[in-house]
């Protein structure tokens, strides 16, 4: 039950996400429709299916975010397509590494926010799960996705996609008369020069050679005339000038960071993160991934330092709270861990992994009722995870509740084999060791 740092790194880029909002509760049909749309978005992005993406995303909203609401309506179809294709390609990045076999996304819930539906999904990628939130406007059957937030990293994919188009403004209103003259004059001058040179040579040439001179001059003259016509036509037909770059300056450093994380090379990852940050990348998501790398390596001091940097203002990565909460539990400070889990859940939807760790902390404090409540929520979100049933059984055992401990173990056994000998030796079940039903459960399936 641990989330991979590689999964975070595979999704790592650097613009702040939108703040969480509130609103009237969504109706059951709105929740169903919005969740289905978000799931279609996951599949379309993972497959880079352009046709499917056009029916999922609000392309008008994407163009308006990039060019501004005043200029967006004046863009040509070609310019709009260029913006949308670039932005949707950026959206696809975090979802392109699909697991094998493919695992379905896990719905964490949906909420209303200012007339929009915000759907939370855990999306399976090759190295773990990404916690995402899909903003759909309006809530209902006519809704389209306007943004995707990678919650733990604090990333707004729409914001990043706009930034990746180039430094603002990427679109500006042309001064068409002035720009048309500026585009035309060099070509007019070139055409005139060709005609002058051709005239000079034609006058000096013999009558039979003049035809050759004029034919030779015809090709560059036509090129200058055609190029001038196209340049001037483009200025008049495109009232808005669009300037798109190849991507942010820290793009290469980010690729090197992700590669280093995938290989577990912490030193190279730190170096690449520093390069990306120095080139303008937002630091908090990098610190979150570096913290998880350190945690997985057992370097808890470095992990704690990195997680603290991840939640620093002005644009914290909420996953840092979850990282600190896990470290608090490992260090035996479970009350502090629960406080941090509550802080995390105030800015991010609950997921089975986080609820599992919160139940661990509550179990250490012998708050078995709260721990079981957290696990019941986790099982409701992902009933196919055996570790949830195993922990619930241990907590029931520690609380002296043999019937529920047995029931949870039977549910676990539907998903994977249960080692009754190991369970009998587990100190969490000491309180029910003398229960007759418990003894009978332990004797099941034993060879005579």
C-alpha cells in the first residue's frame, strides 16, 4: 500500500492547481455522467485518440485560456487547431504510460464547484496511481472537461499547457495595414529588382536571346509575386498573430529528472531538479518526488526535509502533507500524523492508500472505531485491495471483536490466500486467542 515516486515523477510538471471550491451537491445522474466523461478522458488521453478527445474537452475554453477571451473568437480555424492540438498533447503526457495489464481508474467521488462538476479519479499508470481531479463545465450531460488537476503535485494541466505554448502573450491583434505593407515591401523590391535586371540584360541581348532572358527572369518574378500575395493574404485573413514556442526552457531538465527517478538515481534526480528550478520550474512538485524517493530509500531525515519544502508557499504540493503524515506514524507520533492527514484531506480527496495509513495511526492510538471507519471508506472506494481487509481484521482482533475479525479475514481470503499459521502468531489477535470461533477459524484447512 505505498504510492510510487516514479508515478509522481512520470506526471511531474510545474504550474499551480486551482483552489478547491464548494457548491450545491450534484445529483446522482450528474455524478454518473461526469464520472463517465472523466473516465473517457483518461482513455482518450492514454491512447492519444484525437477524435475521442474532441468530444471530451471544451476546446473553446482551452483556446480562451491560451489566447484570452477577447482574441479567441477572432482566431482562424487553423490557429485554433494549432492551440488545441498542442494543449491536448500536453494533457496526454502524464497518462501515456499505461500499466500492463490495464487497470481501471478508481472513482473517489464528485463535488459541485460554482456550477462545475469536479470528479476525483485515481488513474493507473505503469508505475502506480495518479490522483486526479477533472473539472467539467457545466455539470450534466452537456459538460466538457476544462481542466485536469494532478492533486498531490498541485498541477493544473491547463495552466501548464498554456505556459508551454510560450511566454505571454501568445496571441496579439495585428495592425493589418502596417503589417501588410511591411510584408509586401521586401517582396515588391525583389520583384522590381528582377524586372530591372531582366530589362538591362534584355536590352543588351540579341533579339533571339531576349526570349531566354525573359523566361529566366519569369521564375523568380513569379516566386516573389506569389510569396508577397500569400504573406499579405495571411495578414489580412488572420487578424490575430499567434506565436507558439517549442516548450518551456526547463523541459529537457524535467526529462532528465524523470529518467533519474525511474532509475532510482537520487543524486542525478536532485541535480536535474535544481537545473529545472533554476530555469523557472515550480520547485514544490520536485521536492515532493524527491521526498518519496528518500522515503523509499529509508532516508527519513531527507524525506522529511523534502516534504516540508513541497508544502511551502506560495504554491504547495498537497502530497507533502501525506508524506509527512506517514513519517510521523513511522516515528511513533501518531497524533501528529492524524493532524497532518486531516490537513491533507482538507485539500485533497481521500483515497484508499491515505485512508489505510490514517487507520494505522488511529489503530496505534487504540481509536479502533475511527480506524475502522477510515478502512470502511477505503474498502468502499477499492473493494479489491486485500491489505485493507487484513488491517481491519487486525484492528478488530486488537479490539477483542472475534466475529468481525473472522469476517474480514474471510473477505481477504476471497482475494488472496490467508496464512492461518502466521495469523495465529500475530500479536494483534491475542485478545481473541481463546475465542472458540477464532480457534475454529484457525483450524480450518489444516491437514490432519
